[in-house]
């Protein structure tokens, strides 16, 4: 049965999805590490710490999943870094304080919304039970992060 499930994988489509999630994880981790040092609000600092922990664990699961199923990701970490350079440059250019907090939280809301929407779409369209299981495992965390970012943006004190 495990061999049947493994052979059901569409390696190219799965690699594309995993590559997008990996790139997103790397972006979130880098931005959150910066926010841990620059954020003003205790809530934003705590959120950044949670993001680093959760996305590091998520990326380790992703890499393990890819390795177990012999799926080669289509982008290196260096390539992923180039994709989000503009966002990171914008964030880095902002001095620590309330403006940084707002920019960081908006960036996290947008990044998480993009991944939640993409993974929800892929989950509905995919016939790959292994990929669906992986998405089911990570989607709740991404949704929780998106909701936290939206809640922080709704609060006037950041």
C-alpha cells in the first residue's frame, strides 16, 4: 500500500508545491529573525519567535517529505532568498519601532495568506494522497499565523 501511495505522486507538481512552501518558509524565518531584534511590541516579538520555531520545524518536515519521496526541490535556498530580496530590503530599511512592527506584521499576513490560498487550491485539485496529507499537516499552522497577524494588525497598539 505504501508503494502504491508513493507511486501516485506527481513528482513535478509536488516539487513545485514543496519549492513554493520552502521558499516561503525561508522568507518567514529570515524576516522573523530580523523582527526578534527590531520589533518594539512584545506581542510582535513573541509572534516572530513563534514563526521562527514553527517555520523551521515545518521546513524540516518538508525536506524530510521530499527526501523520503525522492523529490528534488526546484530552487535552492539562495534562489528563494533572491525572490524575497525586495521585501526583505524594505523591511531592513525601516528602523526599529512601531513602523517596523506594522511592516513586518503586514508582510507576514500577506505571505501566510498567499500560502494558505495556494495550498488550499492545490489540496482541492490534487489527486495525490501523500501531498494532501502533508498539506493537511501544515495548513492549520499557516492559518493560525495568518489569523495572528490579522489580529495584531487590528490592534491599535502596535
